[in-house]
């Protein structure tokens, strides 16, 4: 909900960048609220007034967040007009909206996710299942976990737990 309200606070702000999460959370809540408005209209027996007002109120923030989303992938806000091309344009715009933003700053502003280039370059390395002390290594044995099949290292003759699934070995 905070993502939806955040977009509304930037009601007509077409500058800067918007993360994928910001755009798609706004899109999700927008659909939910439109469905609620339609249900209320059906219950009241009105003819499109509530939904029409909602769509009119949300038009400018929707355009603004879409333009900021396009900025995040390095495209001009005018790329929103690509959707005018029948079929292909809508697919192209959808792909652009789903594409991850450019890391680092671009001509439209700073990366809304922060600068994660250093973190992205590091690979996850699991905790090593060995002990570097050679004296202790002599008392260690390699055991295959019956639960997950992972190879674990534990002290000989002692009960331990698998480092991956927790099964007693």
C-alpha cells in the first residue's frame, strides 16, 4: 500500500526514475481499487460514475509512474506512445516495463534501488564445511546426508546436523 501512496504523492512528477516494484505494486493496487469501485457501482446500480471518477483521478499518476519506469530502463517518457502501434507496441511497452532498470545513475536520475554494483558482482559463497587446522582435519570425516544428499564434514564418532537441511547425521 505504501508503494501506491508513494506514487500518489508524486502525483504529476514525470522526472526521475521508478523501480519495477514501485510500478507493479501501483498497478496491482490500481486494479484492486478499480474492481472495488466496479462492485460498489454494481451494488448501487449506478452507470459507471464511480469507476469513471476513479480512472480520471488516477490518470495523471499512472502516466507519471509509467514515464518514470521508462526512465529507469534508460528510455524517454515518450516511449509510452509506442503502445499506439497495434499489438506489437503494447508488447514492446510491457517488455520495457518488466525490464530491470539500469544500474547506476543515468541521464534521468540516480538509481532508485541504490548502487548495488558491488554487491551484484559478488557471488554467494556458502559457509565452508571444512576446518583448515590440519590437526583437527585428521579427526574429521565426510558424511553424506540421508535427508538431502549433501556432503557434510563432521568430527568422527560424533553426531551432527546437516548444514543444509538440519537432518541428524
